[in-house]
C-alpha cells in the first residue's frame, strides 16, 4: 500500500532553516513526491516535485529559499531564512496510475 | 494563467445529492487529468478521485470512502469537470478542491475550493 508519513508538527525561529521529512512506504521508495503549502485559511498551492535522485522542480514563483532533496525513501523540504508567512501546513503527495496519496501534513510554526 | 473555479457547494441533508462543477481555463483541458481533493474541518487533504484525459483512457478512479457514491465526469467541449455526490454522509462534509495534474505528474494547480456541508 502506497503510504506517505509526515511528522505532525515542526518549529523553527524566524530567519533560521528547517527541514521537513516525508517518508514513502518501503516498497515505493523510488517514487517521486510533491510538496504543497497551505497557509492559514487559504487553499493549498504547489511548491515543487522531488525525485528519488534528489532533483527538484519548483512551481512558478516559488522563492529560492525553498528546496527539495531525497535520501532513500525519505523526501525533504528545506526552507531557509524562515519568514512569518512560511508558517503553514505542508503536505507531501505522490501518485500511481490510478491513485493519488497525501501525507498527513506537517504544521510548521515560525517562532 | 491557469484558473480552476469550483461551484455548487452548499448544505445538504444526509442521504442527499449534490453536484459540484469546476470550470477550467488557461491550459489544454482535454490533455489534463482533473482531480478532486477534499479537506474535512481541521483535517488534512484527502484524494477523492480523478478523471483521466481521453488519450490516457478517459476513465475515472475513486478513493475507497466514496467509491460507488461519487461519480466524476468531464465535458471537454466546456472545459468543465463535475463531481456528482450521492448518498451523502456527514463525514463527507469538507472543502472540495478541483486540481489539475496529468499522467506521471503531481498536482500542479489548485482551485479555491467549495464548501459542502452534510447535516440534518
């Protein structure tokens, strides 16, 4: 079964960096994923696609502060120089030919 | 600019029906997969189902909680995708988002969402 696992919460200080993790089920460790951001009271927006080789493709207008990487079955979203508007829920998402799957989301608090 | 505009949400009683629409623009609609995603109050994102492009088979797939109750259809001449929801349950209460993706790619675009409330 295709499953994505995320920690429920994370926090970091204004101006600092944070690395969020999304873990694929072991038999799907080569799958690419996408990261989506949902700011409070807003709809989600696509941030980037992260491939199993660590390469990533960002959506239009996504700042350079956001980057993606991979290691084994883990996919990461790193945000540097944290700003107040980065406080949001972050969801990873993957896909098969007949299914789409979301992780449970990570609530990022900027201190 | 890609736009996905949902409509049709509202309040419906348990057991009732509702049809959501999503009007799209800014891309070649017939080549896209259109995916519905929902978010219950205070909860995470949940895939509902998708409509494949005609070149990829033109069929729809559904998540287990809605299979047999929800139907996704599309009208490529109107650049519109629909979500017909029957036998609604209170647990179907959510914001429903229309999204765009395609074969082998993640969701790239999101609509603003429409609220569905199932309550007596």
